[in-house]
């Protein structure tokens, strides 16, 4: 209660409320006797009595004759419902909403400028499936830090990374074909494989990502048609392949003459981006880079770098048959921002904010969480007593939504992990409150208090 203003008894009530929210106090827990608490807090007994009466009035605790005061059953749920608090969603891996630069202001100014410079009909009509030549040049410029120089003829503009992944897989593969992927992978990849009738085989990982020896063994055992991986800030493990690991993975791909689908949404977040697999072997790798994770998912723009112009034409035909085209207004805005520097300004803002948020997570979760210093999420280890689905269900009852490891498991047993997205909290204070709930559940370290009906 140090540093707060207002009546002391309210400070005690608020401390009880915060402890229930964080999970440090659970339904049925016994509170200290009022005299003991008064002595510890160095306040008079009437202050504590008044605080307990107010806590009972708020539905936080209940008195049991001859036994003392206890946390009331369902108190944590009532805090969220009666306080008008929405569920805090840590499931979506989004860049944070920045105050500076403001995405809203940039969009308002950007669209106004775009409409002054271009005819509305050209922005809102049907257009080239692969994007205009200027937009493709902008994509090549945007990805130069990771791809190096690439001709715009090998760059396609696509309405989101998922459309690009589906286009590559449906162009190269047939139902029943095998894709090798990391053992824990992006759920969109799992959904795509199921939709297209493809078989996913998980490859062993370590702290540096996909293990080359395991990849080589899987190539010999499963006769795959495609390798798919995320080398930078892998989702969900946060593993980032160093340059030597990237080169070793590409040696295996060349040995077995396999194309590689590089899903690369996060590579521009680090201060010093590493070379993409597509830079190491540009004639073998299909590189998918969305702006959803570094600018905003609402822009619905991704860039697909392909090995040659013939494949660019094939993929353009696939995209035309499935999604028709990228939205002209949004891709035009992204093109304008790349040219004018606003996209880079936004990227730097996201990078700064995520560096601060990762520092908060590191302080509150310590070594329990795998993370990248500029990443959007953490991959949280759980104690043995907590299966991921149970832990996620426990947090949900306290107003917090997270994703258990089951959602990312390609094969094998799901890990005792959950993924926490750090960018969705509106501000750092909300992130701290969310992580207090997580840390409280970890400290508790028991499944005994799960609701049973």
C-alpha cells in the first residue's frame, strides 16, 4: 500500500482484489486473522475490520463463524464481469497500437495523400493480380535488408501471408504430398495442410530452430515435396536460426533437391536482421513476408519473392483463381509509406515498444519464458502440474486468454507450454496487470483449485 493516497481501509481492499486477480488468492483461501493483519500492517484493528466489511460487501470474501474470513467462491470471475472488464486477449500475435507514430493519423494522412495523387477508379477497381510494377519495386526495397537486391519481376503483392502460403503449396504440391515443418508450427500452416489434403511431418527443433541432421533424416524417411520453416523468431518457440544454421538447412535442401517455403513475418523486427534463406539460395526458396506483424494486419499486404519469373507467372495464375488480387487502396497505401519513410518509422516504433514490453515480461516471468528481445510473443514453460490446456482454462476464468501448446503441435505430445502475445495489450500497464495474473498462477503451482462440477 506504500505510495497510495486515500483511506487506508480501501488500500487493504484493493490489495485483496489485486491478489485475487493475480491468482495469489484463490477461491476458498483463508485470510489472516484481523488482529494479525493489523499488526503486520501497523494499522489499528478498526481499519482492518472496516476493510474486511467492504471486501464482503464487494463479494470478494465471506466470513465463516468460528473459522475466519475466506475468499468467496467465484470472486475472480465476478471481478471481471461486475467490473465491466473485457477479456484480455493474449492469443493474437499483433504489433502494438502505438501513440507515436499514430497508425490512425498515418492512415488518415496517407489515404488523403493517395487520393490526391491517384484516381479513385484505379485504386478501387480490378487490377493486376501480382500488384503494379511500382508496388512490386516497393516490396523489393522493403525486404532488401533480408533478401538483398531482388528484381521486381520476382516479387508478387499478395493479400496476406496465408494467401501466399496457400498459393505456393497448391501450385507445387498435390493431395497426399508431405511437407516437412518445425515440430511446433504456426497454426495457419496446420490449417492449410488440412484444407489441401497435405501431410505435415514435424522436424526436431532446438534453441536455434530446425535441426539439420533431423531434417536430413526426415527427408530420407518421408520423401517430402517441400520444406517449410520460419527462421526468425519462430512461432511459437521464438527460436532464431543463426547464419550457420541457416546455411546448414539449405545444404540439406540442396542435397535432396527440395524447394523451401520460408514464412518470414518477423525478420525485420530485430535491430540487425539476419539474411533470409532466400538470400542464401534465391533459386530454391519461396519467401513470404507480411506487413501484418511489423505494421498492421489490417493492411492485408504481403510480399512473395519467388525463384524466377516463370514461377512468378504460375503463382500469379493461382492467386488470380483464388483471391483475385490484393486490395488496391491498401497496397497503394503500403507502397506510399515505403517510399515516404512512414513504414520504416512505424517499424522502428514497433521495435522500440516491443523491446520495452519484452523487458517487462523478462522481469515478471524470468527464465520461465523463451523470448526474442524484439519479438511479439513469449513461449512460456509450465510446471509439471500444469498441462497447457488446463493452465489456459485457469487463466481464462481470470479474464485472460492465451494459446496452449496443443494448437502448435505438428506431431507428438503437446508441450506443457502456452504462448503469450505481448502486443495486444493497449498499453504497458495493462500488460503488467495481465502478466501478474500469469505469474500468480505460476507461483501457485497447483491444479488442485481448478473448478470441478
